[in-house]
């Protein structure tokens, strides 16, 4: 048997394992767990780090102000050195819409060893601590919440005994590139961190979605959040690892009525979103990079190549193994496309998207070794993500 056949068989074996042995990552039915009305509604402080977010705040902040929450809730928006009037706009939106009380703070420039976003989160948690809340809702400035979002999150946390409840906001999918890349982004994330395993006590799988994280305040203190993860570029995963590592019970699933309003109309925008932190995800390790690139190639690129090579050369084994692997790949992607309400004919194009992600990952490493490091809102972090390295 030729190398093409053996590689195709290996890819097929990998897909059979992914289908059945990776926590059923491809299923999209992990939503907020069963919940009931708590006897009393605890106090909640909402912390929103915001740097140059004037373009999205009108579509997101009013949804937080309008939360229908029976208990005491307050919003702390941290204007992290914005140059576009983010803080002033937030105050104006609060005056216009009313609703939950809003405080706008400013932390100043982060000291050495801190990412800007986590320094802003630290400032917001510091402001919130004076209110002695039982829960903190950490949410990004581009996230729009349904009116009952906070109520449902707290009910889920109380009913399930969770220290952290996180929902992966539904990202925008309107442009051609968003349709091709965004659902796959969530699909790949779930493949790395199967949602079903995250909620299992004692499992090593831990992750959260930074746009929507409800966190018990005492759990944050035990895990020393955010100080313990102050270097983290991928702060949501680092946060979840810190909370679970401290004995916390965590949960992550897909959102139904929590949406990101941030547009990514061009491939360049999506490329930057992925490449800014892809190499940090690999702990800046060249061996992990090599393994990731090889893995992406074998799992996602080999199936269509083997199918076409097999058909062209008359190799039944290559064509069969490649075709079956591509079929399994396509089938596992269909639920995510349905979740995002996208046409199902996009599913066979997943190898194309995977190739783009492979290039983005390599570019992330290239930028790192050029000294540019990960970037967020005009700041660059060349130092390795030690919070992830220590996990």
C-alpha cells in the first residue's frame, strides 16, 4: 500500500476517534443546564473592560442596562485608555436608556507583566468589591445580552452549584468570510475543549468564553483572579483553569440569546482575530506548532487530497479511506452550521477553512519570532503567556 493510502487510513482512524472519543464535541446541544428560581437573588456586579469600543457600545451596552434581574445588580465599565470617547459614550447611553446603575472607571496604563484587558478587569473587580457582590459577570463590550440573560445565568449557577458558568456568545455571520470562518472557529474550539468534559469534576478539561462569564466572587478570590493570570493573552481559558484548579465547579456551553455584535467583514479582520493568540495557545512551543500543523494537515487536508488522488490513479483504498474521512468530517460540522443558521453546503468546505487556520497559526508564530507578539487593541505582548505555561 502506498504512502497516500496509509495516510488516508490514518486520517480515517483519526476521524473515527474524534467522532466517538472526543467528548462528542461536534454536538451543539450543550446549552444552559436545567435551572430553577433560587429562593433569593444574590447581588451581581457586571464588569465590562472596554478599549476603543465606541463603534459597538450602542448595540451592546443598552442590553446590559435593560437586564430584568430581580436582585441587586450594577455595571462597572472600565474605559481602558480609549481614544474614541468610549467612556463618555457609555455615560450618555446610561442617561438615555436608564436601567441598571452604571459606573465608568479608568485604570491607567497596565504595569509590566499585565495584559491590558486583565488590568482593566482587575480595576473593575476592585470597584465592584466595595458592593460585596456574590457574583461577578465578566462580559466584553461587544456582547449583547437578552433581557433575561443575567437572571438565567444566576439561576443556572445556583441550581447546579457552579462556581463559574460561561456561555459562548453567538458570533456574527453576515459577510462571506464570516460564514466561512466563524462557525469553524467555534467548532475547532469545541474540539480542543469538549464542553461535556468541562463540567465534569476531576476532569482536566477547562475553558470558558470570555465574552460571558458568571463567576462567584469567593471563587475568584480563591483562584486569585485576575492576578494569577495577569500575563494571559487567552484569558478566558486561563481563568477557567485557575478556577477549576482551585477546586471550583465550572460549566461552558453555547449561548442561545447572547450575541457578539462585533463585525469581521474581511478575511484580514478574522485573520488578526485568530493569529493574535494562536501561538500563545500552543504555549509558544515550536514542537507543539509542528505537531499542530501536521495534525491539521492529516486530519483536514488529507481526506479530500486522498479522494482525488485515488480517483485519478485508480487507487480504491485511497479513494475510499479519503472519501469516508471527508464524509465524517462533513457530518460532524453540520450541527455547528445549523446552530449558526448557515447553508449546509458549506460543510464540505471545512478543509478549505482548516487550511486558512493552519496559515493563521503559522503566521502567529512568525509574528512572535519577529518580536511582535500577540496583539490586543493596539497593544502588543511579546512575552510568552506564562499563565498558560504554568497550567
